[in-house]
């Protein structure tokens, strides 16, 4: 790429932002454009005269890139080429089309995405794209259309019936008008198609048109009709034709009588501000022509109204009475109030067990932000949690609440985004990417359940929404609250060092006691029965007792599917995913075995694929099996299962929760998704079948995760006036994560865990980065990893960082690719970045393709 500009990210004196109507000064001649491709630099384009006075930083712009056109984002404008650049005027291409007159990306978001791209080493254009609702940055598709000259060529060739590819394509085009380049590629192969298209365009026989791709989303409009206001309107007088009197239509003046159909239209509109055209036609039982006649005669008006696609539909929400805040809640709120009013950046950790009234505090703080004319943003870790919270927020703030998450339809997302961009919605609730909501004057940011790993984006750009939220609050002088019952080690550490202010809601509301948790030693159960058991007698008995009292229970197992292994008794082989280094999980209801990483699925075998033996058996139970067994053991119980398989359908999870809340279900069986954020007063038993698999993961956060999961799920029990019971089955009864979780002792766990982190130099004592080399050719992957290590060592000549690896990643093969990992630990974060940057730079200078190296800064898991 010759257009790469070296230090484009740094602000230079000749970078300027211009107002839409510049009054004086030179027009910018060049735009610095971030392109959503896997390249880390930005690119310089020349602005044609027509765009010079319109272009602004933050606007989308279509630019030539390689052989295609792409939609990029203007990140800066320049009057001249940057000093000291090696760019030649002749290297620079013209921008093709400016898509926005008003910049889509606000200056705040431009700044935030720049930070994300630098901090996480992600291409700026990719980050901006991720920050916008999908479909708003259309991929530009190319369409071919035959020209007059092309038609002439075709008719000449008809006689001589030579069938070259060129002629076949021309014929196709002349028969079907426009054809997308993608379709041409399908027909002729992609390299052939591009070559052909270029050649034909050069010869002037086809034209290449650029169009937004089909994923493009737009605002939705509805046609509506209203009566034109006329005072004491003779038009709408009774539908009898008076022999004399004033003309029926004073505007048309001719006194043409209205038809019966037209009168019905007028009748139907009467008493309504306006009606949707479709509604009107149905109500008046007329066709569109009656309306258009009335429109021509200026009796009615047809107009377009922007429709809002609301994710919560037309559900209405009753405003409930405000609670009298408790004294602790009041004092917490007072601490938040002060910096909010002062418009100062202030980070807080709000440490409170579930049910301690955190959400109520969030709501009151939001109210303050609104009163000050500012906006608030609340992040939640799971889509499944948005309905619960958005309902609660809608109750308080009505239409001012916008909802952002990825299972909304593109239309809904676009509309919610627009409402926020226009300042109509001042409260945003959503998952990860909502951190980029284009709020006006952001005053308050809340990250609920801040410890959740779902805040980290698994695909590129790898950002952590919690950390991005903190940086955003800092840049926009906002208050940020990290809320959790089990804060992440980093966050709690920051609170102990004074980097965050610590707020606590130590008690459950209404003096409800914390549940008593009991650890059940499954080794004992095994020796008692001389065979492995899924359920201990204690758990079965507790279930029995709970339901006798008409109370509810939750049973958790952190593994979906039916069985996690399929083994052959003859040869001992387990069935592996062909693409990944994991075993396939048996899903009994569909009779298939599935890879939980790449979703590969095949029919469940009746014979061993290795030795043809017929003694296939299944090991390791999943939620499907637990559900089935419990249904057999307790036939009278109404049991529902909640895991990623059952919640794939939109609304399914919400349905189960509502039914459970209404008492239509007695027991929920499921994965960790059950552990979060719901309040079921009638649940008095939580059974944990096993968390041992999670505890054994080769990841430094395994203990922390397990502790969090157990504490959260234990918090589900005994929420009403009845005490709850929590039973945790395990083969590791003395593990400190389990001990402290069963005692609901966060401080105790933190003390022990932070010592481990310090002794083994893990975060928060060091900054950590994971560099994963991946590819289908293991030899190449290994060689590249070795080269990477060499470059890292060279960059680390001062030995300030500790470099581990290369070694096979714990998940050594994924989706058909081998994975080799290097870990870098460094006490100085800045230094860490410098080493990685330097190593990657020299690799790319040696023409190693950096696409095969996946860099994660602050990885939440090193699997
Ligand atoms: P958390 O977010 O910490 O789990 P919530 O704010 O959801 O806690 O509060 C738990 C329950 O207590 C909710 O049902 C909420 O409506 C109720 N609640 C919150 N604050 C009060 C209060 N001051 N007085 C009475 N009930 C309250
Ligand atoms: Zn797989």
C-alpha cells in the first residue's frame, strides 16, 4: 500500500477539523481515512473540489482501496501533505463519495475509538465500524451494467457465434440489466471476474456502478393521511348533496361532488390527528385512488412520518412508587451526587451483594444526571439481562430509555441509535458495544456485574467494554460506577490503592439472611455407593423437601448438552471435533454430537469411528441430562432448562424467567446464565451439581471465575422472607474458591487470591498480553511463533518483560487452525506495548503476515 501515511495517528499542526460552513481559511485538500480492514494505519486521500467544503472528521466516505471501494471514516482533514511524509502527490487517490454531510461519528467517539484502537492494537476503522449500528457502514457492492457500445459489440458478435467469456458476460448483462460483481464471480471465478470487469470497463462496453450492499439499513417511514384544516368545514358536512348552497370544496372551487368513497375517507379521518394510509384504506374500505383524488383537491394531506422500531414493542410500563432509600443507599448516592454535579471524572466501585439495592441506587443517580441535562449509560453483561433492566428503567424514564444489544433487528438498532444521537433518548442500557452509544453530554456510566468476562469482545477488535467505559468517563468528565457482588481482582485492587473510590452496600434489603451454603464431598458419596453418582442424597432430599413446601429451586451445572464425551469401550477413543482440539458433546434431543467451539455437528454414532466397535458410551453429564434425570426422579415437578441451547430463540429466556417468577415452573435447570441478576423471592434452594470442570481450566482466572459463579448463584437462594439453602457438590471440597464462596466471604477470597497473583506475577501486578499465532499449517505457525519470540527478545533487550512460550495454546486447535501462544508479562504497561509494537513492526518489515498473529492486551482468559 503506497498510501499509508506514517504517523497519521498523531495530531499534527496541519490537521484540523472544520465546521460545516467554513467562512475563511483554506479548504482541506486531503482526508485522513480509517478503513475497516485489518491494517493498523490510516490512509490519505485527495478530496475532490465538490467535497472540500463538506467533508468533516467523523463522516463516512467511500474510497478506492486496493481493487475495491470501501466505506471508511474521515478521522482528520489536512490542508497539505504531512511534513516529512514519504507520500508523493501522485500516490494519492481521489476519494469517491462523501456519505454524510453531518458526521456520523461524534468527536467524543472519534477520540474514544482512537484510544481503543491504540490500546488494544486494533485497526481504527474496525473499531469505528464496531461502534456504529451494523448496516450503517455499508459495504459497497459493485454492479456491472452494459453500455451502448457493449450492446453494439454484442449484436455484431451474434452472427459470428464465437462464445468467448467476454461475450457470455455481455449477453448475461444485456439480458438481466445489472449484475453484481459477486454473482459474476460465482459464474466465472473471482480472479477471472475482476480481470474481465476491468477490461470491459476500459473498453467502454460495461459500466461499473457502486451501490450500498444489501445489509444497508435505513430509517423507516410510514405514509400517513390527515384532514387539511378548514374552518367550519363544508366539506365534512353530512353526506347528502345539497341542491344549492356553498360549493362542496371551497379550495377546488368547482363544486365537484365528493363520491361516497371519498366521504367515507373523510369520515374515517374525523377525530384523528392522522391515520396511517394502510389503516385508513382498511377503515374506509376504499382504494388508494380515492385518497389521491382528495389529496389533489387539497382536502387531505399525505405525509411521511418516521417510524420508530421499538425493541420493547408497545408494552407499557406502570410507574411504581419510589422506595424510601435506606440510610446506606442515601449515603452512597450522596457520594455520587457530588462529582455528578461538579461534572468531574470520578470512578467508583460499588460493592454490594445481590439484593442489596444497587440497581435502585443506579436509578437515582441516573435521575440526577437527567436533571442536570446529562445522559447516562448502563452496561450489562448479557443480552438475556437487558429485558429485566430495560423494563425497570422504562418504568422510571419512559421513552428516554434506549436499548442497545446485538439481538435487536438492524432496524431497531438503527432507530435506537438515532434517538440517542439526536438527544431524544438520554439513557442507554445495553451490552458491550453500547459503550460506544453516541450520547450527548455523558454524565454517568454504570457497568453492572463489572467482573463478567463477557465485557471482553472475543473477536477483533478485542476491547474490554468495562475498561473502555472507564476511559470514556475520564475523557468526558463523567462519574463511573462499577457494580458487583464479587468484584474482579483488578477492580478491588484498584479500590484498595485508591485509584477507585470504594462504596459498599453490605446488607441485603429487609434484613434477609444470606443463604447457608454447604459443600458436599462427592468423593465420600462415591465411596458410600461404590460408583459415581450425579446427585448426592443430600441434594435429592433437599429438592424433595423444598417442593413439598411449595417453594422453588435452581439447579446449576456449567456444561450444556447431554454428555461431554463420547467414548468407545473397546479402543478407548473419544470422538474429537475434526476442526478443534476438543471432544464433541452429545445432544440427545437432536441425536447429534456438537463442537461447542466451532459448532461442527454430526449424527451421534452407533459405532466407534476408530475401531468400529459397538460399545459406545457417554461420559460427563450436561444440562440436558440433568434435566432429564430430574424429570424422571421428580415426575410431578415442572422443570425448565435454561442454557445457550434453549435461549438461542429470542425471548425464550425471558419467557422461562417470567414463568418461573409467576410460579408456573418449579425448578430451573441450567448453566451460569441462571446465576445473574434476577430476583425470585420463592427460591429457597440452589443446587450446584458440579463446577469442577471450571476449576480445572488452565487459566489464571479459573479460581476467581468459580468463586464468582458460586457466590452469584448462592445469592439466588432465600431472597424472600425464608432462609435459603445452597448445596455445592464437588470432588475438591477444600479448594479455597469453594470454601470462601460457601461462606460468602469475598474479603477472605480476595486475600488468598491476590497472594497467588503476586507470587505468580499475574495481573493486577503485571500487565499481560497474549500473542497467538494461528494458521492451518502447523509448521508455518510454529516457525512464525519462533520468529516472533526472537523479535520480542530483541525488543526486550532491557529484560523488563518476561516472555513465555511459544507453546501450544490450551486450546491447541480451533476451527481448523493450529494455535501457538506467547505470553508477555511486564510491570510497566507502557513498556509492554513498546516491546510488542517493535516486534510486530520488524516482523512486518520482514514481510511476515501479521494477520496470523492475534494480539490481546489484558486478555480475560488465556485459553
Ligand atoms: P441489586 O441490584 O443489588 O440486586 P436491587 O436494587 O435490585 O438490588 O434491590 C433488590 C430488591 O429490593 C428489588 O426488588 C428492589 O425493588 C428492592 N429495593 C431496592 N431498594 C429498596 C428500598 N430502599 N426499600 C425497599 N425496597 C428496595
Ligand atoms: Zn470444533
